[in-house]
């Protein structure tokens, strides 16, 4: 019985710890840090998964830590953009009617998706010490693949995001959905 009570006590303390952590992490004071941290973590994980797949297929011989770090840093940049974009949209278009949600989805696809993709390639180009011309050429060759994938994934995902979720959870949800997209982004970026 003492063992059961000890386990219960640990469980209760753990639940309380995570409740407090959640409340603090998603508070107005720490939301930007939380969103950037989530974006960094999941962009990094997406590249690790893609590299493991490439190793398994024999496309690469070993894991490239520099590549993963670069992908993580690019995720941080996109996390900042997402954070402020969602705040902006919700301030300018409050509400959750179907009309408002559809307007947000259209704006997200036509304004923010190209911005995210451009920021990704520019960040990666800078980290890889590429010239502006080299970065621009890579964007012309590869960005359309990411943008086409965005149209398949994000309109339905963003409907859920804009219709049901409060602003503070938008980047978290976005990144959970984006994990698979991050794997694809890494593949498009690093394979010719």
C-alpha cells in the first residue's frame, strides 16, 4: 500500500508540474520563446528523420550535424514569423465564423506561405554561405515544390487551426502538422 501511495504522490506531483509548465509556457510572457523553441525542435527532428531515411536508402553515408543545425535555425526563423503572423491575423480578423476562417486560410496561403518558404531558403543560403544569386537560383528550382505541397497540406490543417484553436496554440499545432512537412522540406532542400 505504501508503494501505491508513493506512486500516486509522484503522479500527482508530475501532473501538477506539467500543468504549471504548460500554463507558464503558453502565457503571453513566454509564448514567443515557447513558439520558437517548438519550431526549432520540430524542424531539427524533421531533418534528423529525413537523414535517417537517406542513410537507410544509401543516399548518404552518415548523419550531417551541420545540416541539422541549419534546419533547426531555419525553423526558429519560421517560428518567429508564425508567432507574429497568427497574432496579426487574429487581431485584424477576430472571430471564428466560416467566412473569417476562409479569409485567414486564403491570406495564409497567398501571403505567408511564400514568405515562410522565402525565409527558409534565404536563411539556409546565409547559413551555407551561398551568394544571393545562388540562393535565388535554388529558390527558383525548389520553392515551387514546397509551395505545391503547402496547398495540399495547409488549407485543411489551417481550417482546424483557425476554427477551433486559440491563438496561443496555433504555432504548436502548426509544428505538429509540420513535422511531416519538415521531413519533405529537408528532402527538397538537400536532394537535387
